[in-house]
């Protein structure tokens, strides 16, 4: 079996003390819409959320956790839906989040999502709610790409994979919910600025590639042609698995290194709430590692090597062969990142 390197993440984790309360409330909400209760035991959505929002008030932690209950459930639902029906399913489901009324329930999952949208609009500002909804749409767009690749047995290029992986993982949606749950007031102009955009995108990709590492052993045993970072690298470069794993983890560490630089920039020059957000982004990256290493979603695989102080690649240059994310380095050089 391939040797998976430990995770480089020089940030200590933090967990919201209301995690058990949120798990109970969000689980009860999910059951009221007929979702499989096993998600409470396997995915532990409230624990996931609590690592990203360690200082959120309990009611807002419950709201964000409920979104993630829905998200994990829907992600698995897509995996078992006929590929020919995915586009219609995604469009109808997203519309449920877009509209407050009348009741829009083409499926139970859509009905639950409309309920979440209305709860969101009660708790968030109009601009915050809009950003969460738009980020959710981006996630579903990425899901369509992933399902299409799987259905057509297609392995994308490394550049395409790194670019769209920032979408199909739902990371921006997670971080926009962080803004809501932590009651941060970041103006549209600031959260849409290049440094904040680069921070969200790069952190999303780091977490997504970490998830590739967590799920790799299980996926490799089930389908040696599954789409993940290491299969993409092997397919493009025609190298063996061990080489692909080291190169993939090195790419992740280079992106993580630049993400930390961008985070430092925001924490030194952003508004007070943008600084708090940047801090939470780092906690989310580390929390995602902690959550994935202990939750039942990955428990069938052997334990990974944990956290390391060794960065495999901190080269201050864009990843070779990945022009779609190169702007995280080139466009921010002039801003001091």
C-alpha cells in the first residue's frame, strides 16, 4: 500500500464548545425532512462546522451545521442518482434555495433546502444571504462537472482539476457560512477584493486536496481509476503511484504556503472583521484535517500519519502546469503577498 505523507499545517485547531448541542439540533432537523440519521454518526456535520466557527453563537452554529447535514446527504444522493438526471436535479434543487415562497418541493431534499434558505434570510443580511446562495450554486456547478467526468470515465488535466476542485468541494459555500455564523460584517467590496478572493479559493483547494488524501486509500481500494489528485497526476505525467503521491502532496504544500502568505496579508491590512475571517480560514483548514481524521466517513481506511512540521514545497512561484490558479501568486505580488 502507498505511503501517504503527514499533513503540514502550522495552525492549532479550535472547536466550538456548543458542538454537541448543534449536533443534536441539526440532526433532529435533518430527520424531520427524512434524511438518513446515519449522517450524524458518519459525517458528523456539526463537528465539521464547529472547527470552522469556534466562536459562533449556538443558534447560528445550528444553522450552519444544518446546511452541512444537507450538503453531505445531497453529495451522497448525487453519487447514486442516474447521471442523465443530474442536470435537472441540480437546477430544481438550487431553485429551492433561491426562492422564499411559495413552497417549492419537487423532492424532499429541495424542500429541506428551501427551509434552510428561509432560515438563512432570517439570520443573515441580504448581501450575506446572497453570497451563501451564489456559492451554493457554484458548488452544484462543480458537482455537475464531477459527475460528468465519472459517467464518461474521464480524467481531467491537472490544471482543470485544480481549478474546478475549488468549486465541486463546496468550499466557498462553507466559508460564506462562516461569515454568517460568526456574525462578520465584511463589505461586498472587501470580500470581493483580490486578496480575499485568493484566500477563499486557495484555502478551499487546500482543504479539497486534504480530503483527497484522507479518502485516497478507501477510493483506491474501491476504484483504481477514481478521480482524485493522485490519479490526475498519474494520468497526465505517466508516473507511478508513489511518485504521484509525493508530487501531489508537494503541490498541496506549495498552495498552502501561498495561502498562509495571503492570510497574513489580510490579517495585517484588512478590516477588523476581515482579519477575524482570515484567522477563521486558517482554523478551518486545520479543523478539516482533524474532522476528517476522526469521523466515520473515512473510518474504513487506516489512520494517516497526522501533522508534520515539514513543508514539502514552499517555492514562492505558481504551480507548474496550472495557469488557472497562477494569479494567486502573480496578481498578488504587487500587493505584497
